[in-house]
């Protein structure tokens, strides 16, 4: 019936947002280190990569679930986004048409967003790269999307095989994208300190010529690997 709200055609109130001090713990941190601090969890589908390899981003998720082949709610999400947000667009992996193009990204850049992540594809690659806004997608398709809805802004979504809640911390670089659940972010930030310390120690050891960590042989011995004698 006309005028009756559809299930999934809605905009939720503002989501919880991480404190700036908490966000700062994840800024300029490689996604690999963030995954290590999360016991190797949190990484989106490996195919979701930045259009510009040097891209990096960090910010709270503003989630968008859109009907495949439509971007009406993507435009509205840019309108309601706050500076520093990362737009996380779930399209069910739609690749038959693009989900957004240069003009959406220009608007997002002007609004001060930190980046865009989409489990679909975009178009206008050179124009998007020229904006400088970190943009992570599966690829490109020149076909335009429709603008009819439905869709949902600010709800729980699945993007790239990972559940994303509004306000979760999104970290991205040339390796891909990682989702840090806001509910666990303080504990993950604490674990990240140890991970970064371990990597710094490995860097120092390799610089000093100790190329293979001691734990390699220790672990092999624990697992019962047999070290055979060499031939004379």
C-alpha cells in the first residue's frame, strides 16, 4: 500500500561513536597488526581493495544496506553522515551495476568523511581517485545504479563477509579492510600495544642480522618435527 513503510526502508537514529582517544589507537596502524590484535579475525573479503593503493583510513562506521543496483540510500547516507565517518555499503556483493560514482564520492569528501567501503563496485575511477577520498570496492562497472530504494541507514549489515554495527571502527589500507567491533575496541587497543611491540622487536632483530626468530625452532620442536642429521 502506498505510504506504508517497507521493512528495511528506514533511517535509524544516530549510533554510538567511539571516543577520539579510542580512534587514535587505531589511526595509521597497519591492518595486519589490527587483525593480529583480534586473533586474525575482522578482515573483509580480500577482494575489497582501495582504488588508490596508498590509501589508508580509520573512522566509525555509518552503515548502509541498499537494494542491489540502487543507490538512493547511499546518497541519503552521505547527507546524514558526520565528519570522520566511514560509509560502509552492503549490496549483497552486487556487481552487475555500479553502486556509486564520482559525484557520490565528491559529496562524501566535501562532508569530511574518512572513507567509503562497499562490497560491490563503483564507476568513474579517475574522478574518484582525484578526490583523494579512500575508497574500497570489489572493482568497477560503468553501468549506473537506479534510485528507487528501498534500503536502510544505521542498521546492522554484513559487508564482505563480516558483520558491521554502526559505530564499529573501520581501518583500511592497501592490504584491505578490518572491522573492530566497538564493544571490544578497548580490549583490542590494549592487545594492539603488545602486537606493535612484538613487531618492533622483530624489526630490530632483523636489522641486527637475526633474520629467523628463535620461536621457529622452538615451535617445530614442540610439534614433534624431526631434525635429521646432515650427510658427511
